[in-house]
C-alpha cells in the first residue's frame, strides 16, 4: 500500500508539473507586472497600454494616449493603480478601468515627475518612485512617495540618483528601493504606513562581476520578494537578475534573454515571471513576458 501511495504521489506531481504553463509572450517594453484575480497584468510604455494575460489569452484592457505606463498594482478597493511615467501622473481606476482619481501633484504642490515603479501594502496603499532624469549628469532628484487611503500623495524620501524599483516587505517592516544610477539597492525601516526611516545600502552592485553585455547606464531596476524574504533584483542593461539573501548577500546571478530586464512577479503556481525589452532606443522596443526557472 505504501508503494502504491508513493507511485500515485509521483504521478500527481508529474501531472501538476505538466500543468505549469511556460509563458513566453511578446510585449513592448513591458514593466510593472502584477497578478490580480488569477490574471497577469503588465504595462507597455511605448504603446501607452495595459495588457492582461488570462486563460492563455493576452488582451489590452486599458490605454490612454501619452500616458506611457510603467506599473500597474491593485488598489485594495477592487481597482488598480496605474503609473503614467511620460504624463507625470498617477491614476486610480476601478475594476472596469474607468478613472476614479488623477494625481499630478503632492500635498505641497510639487509635480509627480516621472512616476516609475510601485508597490502596495495589504490595504492597497501605494508606495511609488519618482525617478528624475535618466542621465549620469542629471542631479539627484529621485524620490519616493506614499499615497494613503484618501488618495493623498506624500513625499517620504528624496535626493536619490534615479529612483527606480521599489518593494515593501511588511513582514519585516522594510522598504527596498533601487537607486539605479548609483548602482545600489537601498533599504529603510517602515515605522507605520507612510513613515520610513533613513535609507541605508542593502546591496552595492559594484561588488558584482562584469556583465556579459556592456551598457553605461546599467543599474538595479525592479525588485521582488519571495516567501523566504529573499530579494530578486533586475539589473537593467545587463541581461541578468540577482538573488539576495535577507541580509543582502548575493546568492545567485541568473542570466535572462532581455538585456533591458525591468521587473518581476510571481504567478499563483509559484512560477517567476520576468519582463523586459531587447532594446530601448527605438520604439516600440520589443521584449518578452516570460516565466523563468528559479
């Protein structure tokens, strides 16, 4: 009987593995993915649209000329947050993708310049990066904002050299931010929603071996936590992903086919989805949304 149970268990495991679909979808500069209600969503900046993949089909669910979206996240109220990088605004939409709120300035009237990546807490409160200009000669104008349940944005961090990827770790009360042009990942304590401490360096990409491809503006982009609290870091421009321990130690370097890898999410099956583009200097910037062994 024990042998029969082992055989049955092995057969079920093989069947479950066979049902894990390997995703490989063409996309155009895909960024900021999220899984909501069993569907995978991502933003396509050059085509000003949000795409959804569900039940093996990919469709466009929202578009707005000039938006240049770079992230979509659930708002905790049945709708979504959409970051319009090129239009310098943050949108909240309902479940039918009708606009509920447009945010263009913070509480003291500062414009939300180049909103870039986002993360949400369990209540749907939003943290997002405002990147600044993507140039090594640009001033350090990157910032992090928090948007509360009254849809009010507050600046909580500033003075970063191109603020890019962001991820909250509510279990450990941490917020991670990629300071792209400084080539480092920062971490800060979260005392309560919207109240963060001074940033410190969690990982410095200067410690990495040279990448297989050279790009002068390479640096950390999207961030993703696994269930052990380890951090995946996309190195944009370098065609690779780093896996860091909870203490910020490098555990693995994973090559990916897209040189301009931007971000990640996990499917309900536990599969890692990685997104990015093959080139970034000529629209529409083709790329992939694909599952990756990890």
